C-alpha cells in the first residue's frame, strides 16, 4: 500500500510542474514541436483551507514567473475564480496531464465591448440597459425614434397679428379724423366762397310797382273803405265826405305814424286801429287815440286817360304840413 503524500510533497510537485511547464513552453515555441506531457502522480486531497490557499498562491507565483531572456514566453493568465483553481488542482491530483488554461480573450476587444456596452449613443441609454428594457417591454418609442429620426428643421413661427391689427385700427382712426378735418375745412371754405359771391351782388327787393291802377271810381261807393290792396300794395281806398264836407276819393298808406305797424280797419267801429300800441285813426286818417303823433299819410291818386283810378306811391302827402289840399292827393267824386 502506497504512502499518502503530505502537504509539502503536494506543494513541491506543484512548483516543479509549474517550472517544467514554463520550460516546455519555451522550448516548444523555439522548436515549434509540441511539448511531451509530463505524467504526474495522483495528488492527495488537500488537507484544509489553509493548504488550499497556499497551493493557490504557489500556483499563481509559478504562472507569473518571468521566462528566460533568450526565449519569448507567452503570457498566461491566472485562473479567474476559485472554481477553476479547484478544478486544476483535482486534475493534477488525478495524475492527468496539466491542461493548458484557455487563452483569455484579448484585453483590447474586451475593452472595446465594454466601451460599446457602456457608452450611450447620442441620447440613448447603454446597450445593456436597452436590452433590459426590451426584455421587460418598458422601452419607449420615443427613445428608438430619437436615434433614427432625422433632425427636423425648425421653421420660425410668425408672430400673432394682434399688433398688426392694433396698428391697422390706429391707422383707421387717424384716417377717419383726418378725413373729418378735411371735410370740415371744405365746408367752411365753400361757405366763405358763397358769402363772397353774395357780397358781390347788390340787394334787390322785389316790390310791386309804385304806380298801378285800382279800378273805376264807381267801384268805391260813398262811405266805404276798400282793403283790396292792403296786403299786396299797402294802401286803403277811401270814399268819404267827412273831411271838410267834400265827397273825396283818396288813398291812405297802411303804415302807423307811431312805429310803422300796420293798422287794421274795424268796420263796426268805423276806425283804423293799430294792434301794436293801440293808436286809433278815423276814416279820414286823423289820429284821435294812442301814441300816434300825427295823421296817416296819403299817396298820389289821379284819374288815368282811360277813366281808371291810378295810384302813385312815390308821392306822399302829410296833413300837418297842409299837403292834403293838393289836388294830386285826392279825386273829387262829384266831378267824375
């Protein structure tokens, strides 16, 4: 029955195996022939955790030993986790050939992959975060569309037309006031022009002719006062015998000698009465009441060649001046 190796034997075998592996690899790389695998005795199981950790340290030191200067040696990476280390130890203890650890991936691709995984694209999250969101179904459509969407050209928005409307309202108000001012100026100028034109023409009063015929003497009976021509010509035709006992026909001007009002003939009272201040005149024209200072005035009266009575208002006769005695101021009815 073979004797079980102790811990020191196992550690020494591991060191020798690491040194032999390094020399074999160096020789293989120079002669391009595969190294002959070294048979190793079966390793006894480790004694305890302290022994296992010592073996791990020893194996790590052998793996990181520097090769000879004259032969380049490929750099080996130490086992990454305790599971790989334990598997290697069990394989050595079983007497198998020491398997070469798998070549680790180059650092540059790993760094590149990590950078690709970690670096975000534009506004997108990292790739692993996007994968996680896709698995959970929480990735938003806005994130995907933001990466693929083309930049949108922003068109400047036209300002609101409120200011333009306010300016238009102000302009319309100004134009309305401006138009009103010009209209007022035009009307005023037209009025001045019309006034000037009226000033250039003389005042013409349309009056009836001063000489006109009033009919035959037989149309006026004795003791009568005719008001036929009072409104149109401003005279009364009187036929009376009360003035100095003679039958006379004469024409009295219908103008009060006080302030120029037009008296009215009162047939019932047989007198002329002024409505303005109450002056009263007899049928003969003599004043007898009111403020009138003198009798009514006569106008010229004569018999025309055709036998008609003709009045001439251009000639006036006043009783206080003795002009009623003039034959042109009356017509003697006894002679016609």
